[in-house]
C-alpha cells in the first residue's frame, strides 16, 4: 500500500479497497500446504494423550479448550473474510496448528 498525502481521501479509500480485494483473491486462489499444521496437530495429540495418561484432567481440559477456542476464532475470521466451505476449514486448521513447522 502506497501512501500519498496529496491524494484525495475518496481515491485513497478506493485504491485500498481494490488492493484488499486483490489480496483476498490471491489468498483464496492459493493452494494450502498443511504439512506444518499436521505436525502441530500430531504434537498436540501426543501432549493431550500424555496429560490424560498421567491423570492431569484440569490441564487436559485447559489445553483442549484453548485450542478449540483458537480454532473457532480462526474459522470465524475466515468466514468473515468471505471464505466458505472446505477452504475455510483448511485455512482455520493451518492458522491453529501451523506452529508445528517451527520444530
């Protein structure tokens, strides 16, 4: 986004709207790679299994609840962004568990 202080406000808003629309179209057309998200989900499943195995029920509920709320927030954001169906679920999944690529 370029900023020109002499540009009229209406022109600037129209240009910003066009740029947002173009970015949204590129984001929707992009193929989603879920490899990192699969790794993050696997790490979470192992951690939750260990918490359940050792009887840490409160920690199990807290960690599960945090990830559930994060996924719901990500899914809400993707729907608000205009994405629907399977692509929205994949984007929310990647937003929730994509941290697995850092390992």
